C-alpha cells in the first residue's frame, strides 16, 4: 500500500497506525503527571495551582474513561453499524431485554447493554460466560434510529417499551402492525427507568428542533 511504501522509502521503523495510536496511549499517563503536580503544589502551599492541576486531572480522567469506553464499544460483535457515524455516545448502561413475542431459548429476559448515541439507540446482548465485569463482551442485537422512535411507553415502574415509527404502506396485516414495538426493556429501578426515558426524549426533541431549522 501507499503507507507501507512510504514507511519503507523513508526508513520509518513504525507503521502509520502505530504512530496514530500514540496520542491515545499517552492519555492514560497524563493523570500520574497531573496528580504529582497537584500534590506538590499543595505541599508548597500554592492552593491556586493545586486547584488548577486538580481540575485538569478531572478532565483527563473523564477523557480516559470515555476513550476506554469507546474502544470497548468498538469491539461489539456482528455490529452492522458504523458506530463512529452515529454521533456522540450520550449514555450507556445495563438493562434486561424482555421478549416482545416468542422467547430467548425459553428465557423471558436477556442481560443486555443499551447505548444511546445522538442518532441511534443500540441494544447489545451481553455474551454469556464473559469474564469481564466492567466491560463484558457484547454482541449486536438490534437498533432503532432516534428519529424513528414513535413513542415511549412505561409498561410498569421499571419496564419501558420503545415503539418504532412504521411507514403506513408497510403495515399490511395485523402481525406487521404489532411489530412497531421495537424494544421492551427492564431497568434496575424506577429512577433508572425515568432517567433513560428523559435522555431518549431529550434527544428526540433535539433532532426535531434541528430538522425544523433546516
């Protein structure tokens, strides 16, 4: 390829992808540097500098956490979407996906991870026997574009139904009319259910507002 030829002709010891990943790798090291600066400033009695370094440390820790999350999400198995094209990741967390009809191999619920991007809501199954607790292996299950969400229905205090907007000429029989329930999700608590509902509704309104300005 062009980049391999460039590397060979210019005597580069590292490939382009190795060079591009270096800034991301360095992010995880900045927190030690800033932590030491904040601690030293405190010991020297410079409270203003210590506060500035601590604020920078908080920002770096947030960036590091987000970077690790995006690298983890990038490893979702069998995902048909280009996730980097779905807008910023706004919220994510564990849920139980309840059957809409039929069953998951005689199971009524399946442990999943829900991802809310600016443009798309993605549901992934947590792979069974995954040994990673914080970032378990994920497999794509289903998704719905945020601007195709017709409504959110609170089935119970902890269960939320997500309806997908259907085009009328696609609804030819009663079975297809039932299929607009895209997801049926159970959260850990009523509070978590409300938080997710508010986040999704906020993003729907944001997209509506953008479309009206176009």
